[in-house]
C-alpha cells in the first residue's frame, strides 16, 4: 500500500507493507500528470515501512526511470535499510536525476527544497 501527496513541484510517496505493481502504477499516474503540467518534479520516497516488493515492480521501475529520465530533478529516498539504499544507488545508473539516500527525514526534506546556486 502507498500514500501519495503532491504539491506544485514535488511528489511524495510512502510505502507501507508490500509494494505492488498496482501501487507503482498509481504513483506513475500522479507523476505523469504532475510533470505534464509542472515540468520536472522533486521526489520524496519514504521506504521506512516497506516490508517487501514484488519482482514486477523492479522491472516497471527500471522501464519508467529510463523513459522518464528528465521528469525528476532530485530524488530523496528515506530508508534505514542498507539493501534499499544500495538499490537506490544502483538506480542512478539508469537516471540523470540527483538521487540521494537519507536516514533522517528532516535532512531529506531540506535537501529537496534547497535552491541551486
């Protein structure tokens, strides 16, 4: 199950329990809508409560990342799981977005709203 919130140039989503393909499709729909009207968005991903994910989510995430590479400015992944942190780092190979992993929510949010000089 996921929850999704969005503002003008930000999409936030949190995963609770198992992350399924239906959840990913819901996320994908919101992101496509936001980027169509707002351009590239920042993404806040809270995976602290994720228990598991289905294999089809992994393939869909790779496909989506490659097709929509320019749709994200910064991606903050919030997790305390080293495996998830490693996979977030690995996803950078498929994306030109600035992806960072955080254990601290305040730090992740501060980085996302930071103004580039």
